[in-house]
């Protein structure tokens, strides 16, 4: 076993100096100021504080910590969210594992090593559109292109390498949507293809389509005043146009694939990464993958086993990879035996999945708190009167939890829809959001549209109703 690297005296003094000049409270205020509404209503100060302290500690111990500009550290290291993923506490565990591996390398080498680590822990496979938390993707052993990109950004930030997600439509293969990562190393933003480390600044898969690419963009948390051109600031998020930067970088790259020995060594390293991942993959239990302990604990509970298996059967493959015991308990405790329910009730009352939200407990809370509501019209009125519609505070289009909507009495339009469906199901009425985004409920005969859930929506719908017979 190789000994862990130790800081030299000069490096230690430098690290202490860097660490001392930044104020934890200021970073916490920065994060809190620019959180999107769903995060602002659910994240507590302890979580934000832990994220900030872990980021500050990484900056203090890595060799390049003093070289990271303050603006880049604040906007591309400190924030807990990468994109629309489920948030978790993985920053600490990633830092614990990766800092001893890369903390004393140069920045560019460290970024490549982190990408190799990601390749050894997660493969890219097609999945549904919901984005797992980094810890869940790692435990599963695979994820879609966005999920593995989120893992890479989270891992880079855990070792104080400023990083961000990049999206664009590449035109090399008939036009494909692509997601990759930029890491700031030694004074410049470098392109990394998640789980596909490459010896070049722009990986070949991205280089093929970059000359005719459209709409390559990245986002910065908060209002970012960077050196990049074409910055569009929103209230909580800054969008950066990277199209021209990639075209210029690709045009400046020399032809060819580099030295043969470099390519050979790189291929060997990729094979080693794959072998590690495949060994881990062989130990995972299908279809639960890294979440097997949770599912086994649920099945060992004191409830009707047929109902337990039926509930699990309603979940998607991805849900089985990250569903928690509190969600399963919340749903099993509030349901009747499986044989007493028809297909509509199973799919649209028992099923905890509504749309693309992260699964969270809500049924026990809403069933108890809204027990005075005895009809769909009454529930619609309660939503209109009790829940404030908030617009422009959710740039990532996050799905707000029904429990947060109830407790704080505010949500965006999608949050209100999710809450209504959750409340209806909690009270035993089948409800859903259909493929067109319309909220519907089932009256034992057919699906019926739910009236607007906000008074402003009623005004917007009124012109469409004029002249119609009732």
C-alpha cells in the first residue's frame, strides 16, 4: 500500500493562510441567497454549512488551493447543486476518498485522475430523465450521460477543482444532444468527457461535432461576472454561451492522435478502470443494484408481503436504485391490501411516483393534515386559497416535494400540480399529471381534468371559455 502524501511545511503554511482568509458565514449567505425555491424550502442550515466547510477544507489542503480565483471557487466549487439531480451528502465522502489520491498532483493531472476514478465507478447507459444523486449513481454503477457528468462535477468540486456541466447539440453524427464537463485547470477551462478520460484538451467524441455545434452553454450558480463572453444573468443562475470558445479551441488543435506510446499507455489505463468497474458490477444485486440493503430491509418488515412486492413492482428501475425506507414505509402504512384495489387505484393511488420528482414521504402527512377535505372541488379550492404561486425562482425546473409545499404554502406551477396529485392520492382519489402536463382525477368511470389550481390560471383560461355552451 502506498503511503498517503504529506504536506511540506511551506505548503501547510500556505494552505492555512488560504483557509484563514475566507469566511464560512459569507459562503453560506451566498449559497442561501441563490438557492432555487425547492432547495430553499428543503435544505437546512446544517447541510449548507457542511457543504461549505468541506469545500473550504479541500481548498486548504490541495496543492493548487491558493491558485483558484475567489469567483471561480464561489460559483463553481462551493454550490451543492450541479444541475437537477437529487441532492445528497456525497461531497464529504468524495473528498475523503479523492483528496489523498490527487491532492498533491498538478491541477490538470488531478482532473484526469478524478475522471479515471469516475470511469472505474460508473458506466454510461440509457435511463429515464430523472437525475440520481451522485452517491446513488456510484452505488448503481451506471447512469445516463447527465448523471455521470454530475458525478464528475461533484467529484472535481470535492477536490477544489472548479467545474461545471456543459450541454450542446453536436452536429458530427447527424445532430445529437451531448453533455460533458468543463474543469478549470492552470488558468483555463478544459473539456472533460465524463468517464472517458482523454489525453487531449477536447476529447475526440466532442471534437467531431464541435465545428457545427449549436447552443453550447454552461451555467454558473448565482450572478457570475466572469471573463467569458455572452453571459446572460438570471435572478439565480447565469448562462454562459461557450459555442465560439469550443470552435476556436477545436480549430487550434493540431491534427493526428498524438504519440503512439501515449495512446498505448492511455488504453491500458482505461482497461484497468473498466476492470475495476466490472468487478464491482458483478457484486451488485439485480434489479436493486446498490440499494439492495434498503429493499431487503423493507421486505423483512411486518406488513403483507404481497402488498410489499406489489408496491415495489410499481416503481421504475431507477426508483429501485435510490428509493428510501421512509418512502416505502410511508406508502405501505397508508394502503389497503393489494387484493382490494383495482388497476387504477394501484397505479394512481398506491404508486408514489407522480412525474420526474425525487421520491419523498408525503402520504401520511397529507392524509392526516387534509382529512377535513372530502371532495376534489374542495381540494382544488384549498390549493387556490392556501398555496402561493411563485414564479421565476426555479431555473433548473426542480420538482418541489409535496411535503415542502404543504409546510411552506408556496410553490411554482409544477410544484402545485405535484402537490395536488400527492394530496389526492393521500386521500384515496386517483390522480395524475398526463403526458400533456394536465392534472386529472378519475371518478371511477373516466379521467376528468382538474380545474386551474391558481387564481391567475383561472384568469388565463377564461378567454378560452367564452362563447362555449355549458
